[in-house]
C-alpha cells in the first residue's frame, strides 16, 4: 500500500492529466491527416480513370454508358469511396451508381470540394472536369466522387484507445523501474551509511559510497571530522606540557609503547681518536640537535652512518652501542659505508645534487649516474638495517632528510605494517626546479612510501604536492593534504622543528657576565665592545659572505661603530672534499681578511672567523656573550641557530637578525627580518640591533622565548607521533571492516 501511494498513485494522476491534454490534440491531428489523405486519394483515383473514362464518353453512347457503370462499380468497392457519378458536358447526370444520393446534382459553376452530412454519415464531395482526349480545351463531362468519412471517426477512436493503452503501459513500466531504482538506491544508501558509521568512507578518501547522492553528505562529514580533529589536536597540544615525560606518555598512551626507530645519515655521537685516546664529539648538525633529546625521551634505536675514526672500536658484535655516555637511554646502531659509498651517496648525489637543487642557492646541481647507483645501494643497505633492528612488524620509523629519499618505499616493502614518518629538513623547491633531477620520479615514489611526509612550512608542503601532481599519476586530496599513490595513502603535513627547552647546556651554564668576559679575553676584545655572532656550517646556503659584506657596509655607513663592534663567526668545516665548498671556504677567509685589513687598528679586529668545530656547550657561551645573532640564510628549511640563540638569552637582552628565507622567519616575526641579498638593509638591521633600547629588546625577546618554550622539539615530535597514532588506529579499524 505504501508503494502504491508513493509511486503508483502519483503516476496514475500524471497519466490522467497527460491523457486529458494529449488525446484532443491527437484527435485533431488525426482528422487533419486523414482529410489530407482523402484529398490525395481523390486526385489519385481521378488521374487513374481519367483517360479510360474520356475514351468511353466519346464512344457510342449506349455501349460507353454500360462500360462506365461497370468501371464505377469496381472503383466503389473501396470502403472509402462511397459513390461516383458522371455529368455530361451540359451538366446533366449521365451515369451514377446506386449509392449516389439523389439530392446531389451536377455542379453548375464551380467544381465540388466540400463536406456534407448524410443520414449514413459525413461524406467528402470532389469533382473533376474531363476533357476530350485529342482536344484539351474541349469539355466532355465532369466526374463527381463521394468519399465516406465515417471511417475517420472509427480510426480516430481506435487511435485514442491505443494512446491510452500506451500511456498506461508506459506509466506501469516507469512505476516498476522507479520501484527497482528506489530499492537499489536505498540499498546503496544503507551500504554507504554503514560504511560511514564504521568510519570507512571518512578515513579512506579513495573509497566510494554506492549511491552518488551520498557524496555531498560525505564531503560535509569529512569536513566536519577534519575540523573536529583539528580542534581536538589543538586542545590536546595546548593541554600538554611538552617535555620528555609528556613525549614518553604519548608513546605509552597513544602508541602503546611501540618501538621507535630513527634513521639519519649523521649520528648523535662520534667516537674519535685523539692522541691515542678516544673522545666523544657531538656533531654540528641541526638534525642531531633536534632529534637527540627525543631519543633520550623515547628510547628506541637510532640507525646512522658510523663516520667517527674510532666508531668501530666501541660497538658490539652487532654494531650497536648504548648512548648517551653519561646516561644511557637508547641504542645507536651504526651502518658502515665504504669510501666509494660515502663519496657517491653522501658527497655526490646528496650534497652535490639534491642539496643545491633544493636550496636554489645559485650553485648548479651535479647529477652523475654513478652517484645515483651508489645512492640507491646505500638506501637499500639502510633499509635492510632497519628491518634487522625492528623487533616488531609495525614499528614507528622516523626517516630523516634528503639522504634517504628512497628509504620509505624500501622499508614499506620489507615492513608493510610499519608507520613511516619521513621528515625533509631542507626546503622543497617548486616543480620546475625539481624537474632538473633526472631521477625525480624514483625520488617521489620513494618518499610516497611514507605514512606521513613532514616539512617545516606549509609552503614547502604545497611545493611537494604540486611536484607530485606534475610528475606522477596519483590522486591528491588538497583539502586534506594527502596523496594516494598505487593504493597507499600518504599525509603531507608541516611540522616546524624546534629545540629542547630549556637546553641541557643551561643547567650548569656560566652567567652571562662570565660568558661575555671569557669570550672577550679569549679573542683579545676590549670590555666595552659590543659583539655579534653567527653560527653555521661552512656552507654556501648560509649567507656568510652576505653577512660579512653587511658588516663592511655597516662600517661604511655608520663609521662610529668602528672599534666598538666585533662580529664573531663560528663556521664548522663541512663537506670540504667538495670543490664548491672548498672555493666557498676560501672566499669566506679572503673576504674576512679584506674587511679586517680595511678597518683594523691596533689590537682591534672587526671580524673574528673561527673556522673549526665547536661543541654545543662552547657555542652556547658565545650565544650568551653576544649582543645579537645574525642568521642570514639564503634559503633554509628552518635554521635552529635562531632558536638556540633565543634559548641561551635568559637575561632577555639581545636581538635576533633573521633572514626572510629561513623557515624560522614565519614563527619569529619579532626578530629583525631582512633580505640577506640587500646589503644596505642588513647593515641597517645591525645598526638597529646595536642601538635598540633595553625595553624594546626585552619585549621582543620575551615574546620569541615564550614561543620557543611552548613550541619546543618535544611538541614537534609529539605532533608527528600523535598523527601517526591516529593513522595507526584508523588502519586497524579499517582492517577489521568488511565491505
């Protein structure tokens, strides 16, 4: 009954209304069509019998009349031809058949072309003039044809009947199809709703509801879920006091104490032989600075290239050593590389190819097929090490940086249930620039083996997504910032990296006054002199030359600072076997010497260049002793020097001059932001930093220090681990759902 009321009754009403409107129209059209048909048939009959009839009329009268009667008798056997008559040339009836009405006479002036109603029914009267066979101007008679129109009414009634039958049948078919489609659609909706309730469609962008009408609701719900997740994530992040204990708690609560494995090229501790003794060095690396506190909090295993001269002597038979030395808390697993592997993978493809390519720092990238082959080989070696070190089938693996672009895919093939978080610490260029790389497709496919791909800024995330969209066939959900490639979904998120806060060096740190005094004495600088500091690896992307030129320009534009200001540059040697780095190091030394020669007097030297490695604790003292820190990166993913400097300045005095091309500039707008290529602007920024009032320094420093305190390295790692935990929960649920 419900189906009848819902589908059939409305259709019946529609059919009735349609019949009421259509039948009269069809009736009128049918009559007109038949009328034209009769007129045509009438002309056809006349043209057929015209010639024999004319010959009979001109024949002997009696003999011809009989033949005409027989001709009329045959012609009127057609039901539509009611009667026929022949008038002579004097308009007198000459021959007619028995059905010809008596009240119809020969036409007097005009020929017949009319309808007439008889007791037997309506008829159509038509008359045609006959001419002599040999003289077309001589009239010999006129033929009268009477057509029966009653068949039109019969045919019209039959047509109406057929139309009604057709409409009823059509309505029944439509009703049946509607019920079937509605039933199928209902089943599709139910399936879609079940999938939605299970979370299947919300979490799997590639999944489709059976009914396409479900898509708008699905889009709205996806958006709602995303907003709820963002709100929950923000609430969770705000409520958590981010420290090592909180990070450990996330592992226990969110990841159920799953093992964490970090893979990086650089190791957190190097064992080096010096004078028959083994010393431990902490490498100059922003990646190590950020990750080492995380591993101390989370335990687990750190897999890295063993590059120290005494590294092999301190590991066990499985190439492992427990670190840190003072408070062992995690395992360092060293991977050994041959000189050929190190040259091809690290110095060659990674640092002569990918590094300049991604930094767009006006140094031409070099790509060699031999380097690429070694790069592939080393990535495979690290993947095998990860698989060997993994104690479970689904560890959380943090792959670090551009040295291991192929590693996520390789790990995914060996450990398909692992959660792989790849963090790209350097910038990601635009698609056109990345297209220079001959093996761009392989690199992108390697990275898309990750569960999560992280960058410092949203700008770099966007560049990566655009690059994948340009060069690979994949599905991209830009609203959700995810990429589906060959059945695997990868999330692309920005996680601005930071430092531990407070830094470990601050626990037993000297006072700022003591640090300043020690630095002044060490470099023979007068007590009242103001100090600026730069801390970098000796790398052409760090803008060291531009920094020195800015100091030179400062002395030219503001000569009052000559003798009152010294800039100390700590530049740890880096990749010195690469020609570009050798040339750059020479250029830095030459420029520093030139400026010192130009502005030195007596014991005063304006630029102090320390081109050697300094331990983090020693660098920390330089931060505390300085009046400002200058970070002039030409292109940088983040640059943690900016944040390390702020963390060291617990007196809240000093200033940060920061390149607009460093990722940190987006987080620290209170710094003096400069374009490092604009030497005059940079010189003015140094003057401003040196002249800034104590009140303004404190206001800016308090704001920036508050930010890095809240957004520290534990929050950086915690966000990635929390996102990984959410994805793992989703995958577990999806694995239990049957479609």
